[in-house]
């Protein structure tokens, strides 16, 4: 695994944990399979474009949570 993939995978897991989301939740939000998400969070699959897309979806999730007052709950 590359250092960058490891860092991206760790950032995804930290965000999921902080937001109380499961890998299955992220799969539903991104339209990716749960298996694909699992590979991403373990840094074992995916192009950097996929990591970028997942980061965008998580960022959008956070923005919606902030706007609705649900962030940090």
C-alpha cells in the first residue's frame, strides 16, 4: 500500500467514526458497494479519483449536518 492511500483510508475511517457512520452508510451515500468501501478503508483498492469522490461525499454529509444543526450529535 502507498503512504498516500494509507493516509486517505485513515482519514475516511476517522470521519466515519466521528460522524457515527458505518461503511454501509457510506456505501449507500456514494453508490459504491459495501465491499468496495471496505477495500478503500483498508487502503487496498481504488484509484485516487475514487478516494476524491468519497471525500466529496463525506464533505457534503458534514455540510448538510452543519446546516441542519445535527453535526456532533
